[in-house]
C-alpha cells in the first residue's frame, strides 16, 4: 500500500500540504490498507466543477471542497493556505486530533481503511489568529505556529519588531530561583523572529506584525517592552512627548506607555513616514498594526491637543500614513485599534480610504463572567474627560463603544481579546472560560465583527487545550455545538476516562469560582473560602483515576494524564493559599502562596510546554502581595 499525492501547482504551501497529507496517512494506515490511494490536491481553478462556497475575498477568506473515498479523491481550495487547512480537516475527519502543540499532543489513529469524506465549507470568520504574549522560547512559538492550522486557525501575530520582551522573559529566567538564565540580545531575538516568519510563510498563515512601538521607535527611543528606561530621551525629542501635568517626559519612565503631542504636524509626519518605511521593507506582512502608547489617561494636555479627542488625531495620522503608502504604491493593510482612551471615536476626522484599514476592538477592561451578545439596548457612552477616564467592565458598555465606532467605519474588523492572557488562571479547570470563549466567538458576527485575534500566552494547555479547541472550532463554524466539541476533546486528549476527567474539571472550575477570583465579589467571601477549602479533597478523590491512566499505551493520552498529575498538585496548593486569603488569614495565605510558587518553579522543566510559569507567577501573585 502506498499513498500518492498529486498537486496542481508548485506553490510552496500546497507542496507542504501534500507532504503533510502523505506523512499522516502513511502513519495512520501503516501498511494496513490493501490497495494504494491517490489524492489530487491544489487550487480549485485547476479542476473542473469544484463547488466552492462564495466568499467576499477569495484570496483571504478560507473555504474548501473535499470529496474523497477510501481510494483517495480531490481536496481543493480557493487559496494555498486553505489547501493546508483542508488537508488537516480531512485528517480530522479520519480521526486525527491535535490536543496541544508538540508531538506529544498528536493523536493519530491506526486505520485499516480510509473513510469517505465529503465536505464543502467556508469559514464563518475571516480573522482567526493568535498573538504572541507571555514568556516564550523559540520552540514554544514554533510549535504553536505549527499547531494553529491543524485546528483551523489561519494567522499569527508577532508583536513589536522582534518580540524581544517575550523571548527574554524565557531565556533570562529572572524569576525562577532554581534556573540560571542568560539575557537575550535584541539581535538574537530578531534572528528568532526571522526564522519564525519562515514557519508562518511555509503554512501561508496571515501575518500580523508590530502594534507597539510607533510612538517611540521612530523618535530614536527603543520600545522593547514595559521596563523603565535607564536613559532620558534626547532634548530634541522632548517637545514631541505628551505634556501631562505640565511636563513632557516619559510616562512613568516607560517609553512604550508614553503618548506624543499628536496635534504637532511634525510628530504625525515622522510616524507616517516610519510606517511607510517599515511597510516598504517588510512586504511579507499582511496586517501591519499601528497602535498608540500603551497605558491609559496619559494623553497630551497642551492647548492644541485639547481641541480634539486623541482618536481624531489618530485618524488624521493614519490618513497621512495611508497617503504615503499610496504614493509608494504599497497595498499593506493597516490595523487600528479601539482601546482605552481610543474607545471614544473621533468627533470630526474620518478615514479617506477605509478599505486600507482594519478595525481592531480591544476591550481590555471587560469581564469574562459574561459573553458578547447582540443587544440593541446599549447604554450611552460616558463623556470623554481627558486623562480622567474610567473604563467599564460590563460587556454592554464595552459594546457601546464598538457600536459608536461602527457608525463611522464599516470596513473589515475583528475582536482582539484577552480570555487566555490572564483570565484562564482564574479558572484552573478551564471549563467556564471555555464556555465564555465559545459564546463570544459565536456572537462576533452578531456584533458586527469578522473574526478574532487572541492576545494570549502560548503555553496554556494545563490542564487542557479545551479553551483553544473551542475557540478554533467556533471561529471556523459559529454554529458548532460546544457540547459535542467538548466531549470530543476529552475523548481525544484523555481516552476512555475522558468523560470522568471532564466531570472532575467541571467541579474544579465551580469550586474555584472564577467571578470571585476576578474580584467581582468581596475578598472575604465565606462561600468562596468554603469552596476553595474543598478543592484538595476533590483532587485527592480523583487521584486514583489520574494515576491509573498515566501509563496508558497511547502516548498522547498518557501524556495528558501525566500533565494532569502535575496540575493536581499545583492546583491543590493554590487552592489552600486562596482559601486562607478568603478566610481573612493574609499571613498564612502569603506563606502558602510562597510554597505554591516554589512548587511551580521546581516543576517548570517538566511542565513548561503547557504552563507559562512566568505569567502564572505574575498574575496570581497579585492576589497575595500588594504592589
């Protein structure tokens, strides 16, 4: 038996897709199928009568047609990336599952005969991407990029120019007292980014880039991360900085958080030129993100800037960048963001060429205790009060800002959200946050958005990859049944006792009570203290099931249970520290937290592929240590 794959073109992504199909099918069949199977693979226009679904933009929107029997068949799509997505979908229909990045996250069944597969679909949303965050090694990001198209994602976002801050957090290992690290140079981070870009290109993924840094890098100030600067800005740059409380200086000593005097035409000219220069020398970028400073309530208070909202000057600058890009005949798409002070839309300015731009809604202050919903009865926007703004947590108020922007911009758009940046750590069972994610993805079209870019840590697969699997499935198909997706995930990741594992984690999520951990109820909550105190016994009761399954013969299942064993130990310790805090014993809580953190750091060599220990420490520490 042999697997033959004929491709319709020499596009590198299509050729890579053919290799993936051949490799996985050879592993699955393992000589069992008696006869050869032959597949035709490629772009639909190379075949006659391929019924692809209609989409607004065939070069960007993903769709495919699969018509295969046991002896093979045709897999065709509208663009090279969609061919690869179609291959992975075909393999999924044959029983393959990818429950987390890396080889140990692959479940590849053995088959004696291929199943018939007939699927013709288009993705529900154009934008289905992940953004780099947290602490990462090259291997962590490489494995994530390789995993994304296997579950249906179609893009990746590398923040900054070289993502130095994220790589350095891992390689320097400054927080882990049991590991000696080494700081990473900016040059080395740039090298890693270049190699990762080749991994993105190999899969035809839509490439998002930069975001932070436009308010400092063009002015000779490095914007590598959120650390305080050790050098003052040059004197000739100071007049360009935002004047806040009568002073023009770095906001909190952090360049990345420092806004500029956007009413100054020279400031806008420098930024617009820098945007065009970068786009001209980085033509492989599909979506170039242009953001203002991070932080909030840090906008210029000079008389000229007071005459308009920051969003008016933002749109004015973006129009100037568009004019320069047009002059240079560059078609780069520019992503602009609705975020903190920019939630308030411009009063006067409008985009001259809206087709150049993509709106990015980033409601960073929102709660994840409730999901998006289409609600016509949205509240009015609060008044814009420069540098005196408060940002709402409830979903309806956040959607009111989106609606206000949509009244002046009807172009392409997506949600940029943070479910898996910090919030998953408030739900150690991953069950409640998975439901929120599923509901949010389904509602994106209802609130007028065409997809999602997840700003998240890359290592969040402890205890499961369910949150990302639900995200991927519902972004591809907004009518997907979450219950079926969840059951399929647990069977694929944990094997015969998958259903028992789900029940265990459902109870764990309930006991930790994510709304309480988000700070939406008072700290000294007696019910919360009681529930958290019950966690160790709940874990102990399930321990025999975990131990029994750690030696399963299927490597993917065994590894999932082995990770769950680590998770049980960490989660039990965390629950005890949180229970002490909820009971009002701050001293005991801090002592127990210190033991929890030591446990996590000691386990890092074993669990680093699935848990971002740096982010775990820096997020949950706030529950015990006042900063």
